[in-house]
């Protein structure tokens, strides 16, 4: 393992500059992913958007589980027990397992949807595989508080992926083929951008370092991270439940309409992750050294920013939703009321994001599993009750109830554990959580 010497690392940008770079990177990635949906909607059929939405609903939770929250946890891990090589090896193994599980689901649970949808599942999983490899690198950049490196990595990957997908879909009008080209572009971006940036930090690992890891140590790391992985699976699964139930009830066309409008949640989630990416390492430092007043001030700033953005997004959706949707996807997608309901729900997750980042920085990983389980349970019940009766609008309100459950559970958990967070009592000397 090649750990950089302190005096060899590049100078770190300020917190304000890190937030700026994080916003640039995450914002650009959100725009390129939105552009993929727009290209699919304008050049393809609504069923193509539905297939992409359904594949995303199934594949993304699997890769969230496979990632085990390594990017977030590596950022705040003191690395006294596990090494970077352990994280990198686990990242690769998890990605391969997620690919395999996607194939199993595509040819069993979703066998009746046809070869095009099954191929979409598999090739989207390949795209996510390369994305997962890059995400842990971002955790290394975040740990060094080099969010400018994260932004550069995202700019290269987002641009390459969008150009490859758009050109392939324009030429062949074939969704699986376009995803195949996007996966190849993301793999190339990893080689061109990420590895060079890791070299600059002195954190690029040789294959010999990765292959020489202790298998028992890797299992211990997996066990420690498993609550975060399960929490991410349930949290993302909760967002996916309405799309899956809607497909069973109304078909791919309804999923296409709902999925295009619900993409706003992906965009707002990336925006929320921007604040978390830029501040997680600093929150961890404040907690570790019990800098209570500084921690309180930073949290007030984060919550205030999230609240302001939530209000603005809901207002924009209500006042300008129809023309925005018409321009982005076409007139058949211009459902302003449905769009506003979805944005309202997504804004609640934006409010919860600073508190979730705080819990992660405090290394209270198990409580995130409780929050996610509550959200998933509400999503399942609400979707089964509302969607068969109300279709896409029922899916939207099920989404709102899911996001509301997440926000409520997060607020309650943070309040109950506030003494441990502020007093540093929840963290042991080796940087791992002590549950009591």
C-alpha cells in the first residue's frame, strides 16, 4: 500500500472551495444522467424510458448493497484497523457479485419482459460496476479533502458516458447497445482520469497489494460495513418499490412516465450528496476532537442550505413544471401536478441528508439500517395500497410517504443519539462505533 507522506500531498482547498467543486461535479453528473433520459425520451419510445427506469429500480439497490457505503465510510474511517487495499479488494468483489445477482434476477423474476429488457438490466449493471469502482476513489479524494479531484473525475466520466450513449442510441435506436457503449466509456474514463488522480495523491495501489490481503480481515471489514450496505439497499429499494409495483400494475409505459418525472429525485440526491461529500471528513474531525460548538455551527449551515433549496425546488416545480417537462421530455410527459408531488417528496430527502451525513461521521452505522428499514416498510405498504387504485399518482404519493418516513426516522434517531454525537461517546479509540 502506498500511503502518501503528509508533506507530499497537494494543498487542500478550503471548505468553501470544496463545496463548490463538489457542487460542480455532482451537478454535472446529474445533468449528464438527465440528458440520457432526455435522449431516450426524444429518440425512443416511452417503453424505452420505462425499461431504463425499471432496470435502474432493480440494479441500483444491488450495487448500493455491493458498495457497502465504502465511499462514505472510508472518508471518516481512521484506518487504524483496515487499509485502503482492503477497501479496494472488497469494492471489486462486491461489484462482481452484484453483476451476477443482476443476471439471476433478469432471467428469473423478470424473464417475462423479453430479451430487450433483460439485456438492459445486464448492461446497466455493467455501467454501475465501473461506477462503483470509481466511487471508492472519490472516497479517497474526499478523505484528503480534494473535492476538485472528485469534480474532475466526474467531468471526464459523465462526458464520456453521455457522448457514447447518445451517439449509439441516435445511430441504432437500441437501448442495450447504447448502455454497452456507455459502460466502455466509463471504463476508459476510470483509466484516463481516476488512476492519474490517485497517482497525484500517492494512493494508487498495485495489484500485488490487493491480491495479498488477508481474507479474514476482508470478512471483518464486510461485517463492519454490512449495516451500511443493508441500509443503502433498503433506502434505495424503498425509492424503487413504486416503479416495480407500477410495472406490475400498469405496464412499462406508466413506468416510463413516472420514471422520467421521478428522475428529479436522483438529481436532488446528488445535490444532497454534494454537501455530504464536502463536509463528512470535517464533521468527523469535529466529532473526534469534541469541537461541539463548531459542529453545531456547521450543522446549522447545512440544514439551512438544505431547507432553502427544498423550498425553491418545490416552488419551481409548481410554477414552471409543465414547460420544463415539455422541453426536457416532450408534451406527453408534461404532468405538472404529478411532478410537483414527486419534487415535494424528494425535497424531504434533501432535508434528511445533513443528519444522515452526521450519523455516518459519528460512525453510528447501525442506526442507518433502522432508518432505511422504516422507509422500506412504508414504501412497500403505501405502494401496494395506492398504486393499484390510483396508478402513477398513487406511485407519487407512495414516494412522498416513503421520503417522509425517512425524514421522520432520521430526525428521531439524531435526537435520541445527540448526546453520543456531541460528546463523542459513540466512538471508540480505534475509530469504530460502540453501541450501548
